[in-house]
């Protein structure tokens, strides 16, 4: 996989590669609607060149992700190019969001919620 730059900063997410894992850190104080979710996916696919990747999703305090956005991010289009995703939760609020996405939207890829970064990375490496 050829990554154009080591880090991509967007309005909503900071993308960077750590070895063969894409770390996507959602920015603090953002509200994600459908338009934002679609842009996040476009940015991710462009950054990775469309190559399939393992993703560690880190939330730094997104205020909300609406229902349409959650459905889109869990859809085949929204998960295009993702082999598996670990959601790293640092608060009860992000744990609720993560569990909701996993249980209700039923992503087309393996997804698990973690509160420990090392465990999340370990699980992702089993999905390579």
C-alpha cells in the first residue's frame, strides 16, 4: 500500500498509519451528519489509495453522530476498504455510541469495542 503522506488532517478526523494499521482519530467537539460521514469515508479511501486496511477508531469527543451517519458508516459503502475495525472508547459516552453502532447497524466487517489500546491493536492484528 502506498500512502501519500504520513498524516492526513481533515475537519473531522486525523488519519495516520501505525505499521499496517490505520489510526483514525475523530476530533473533539464535532457533530457528524451524513454529509460529514461521506466525506470521512472519501478522505479515508483517498488516503489509503483504496487498499484494504485494519482500522483503529479513536474518539476524542465527537458530540454526536446522527442515525443516518451511523447507518452509512456501517454500510458496505461506508466500510469499503476496511478489513476490520476496533473502536477505542475512553468514556462511557463513546462506549454507548460504539456499542450502538455495532449492535444496531451490524457492520459488514468485524468490529469490536475496546477500552484498552493494546488489546484493540492485538485483536486487529489477528484480523490481518
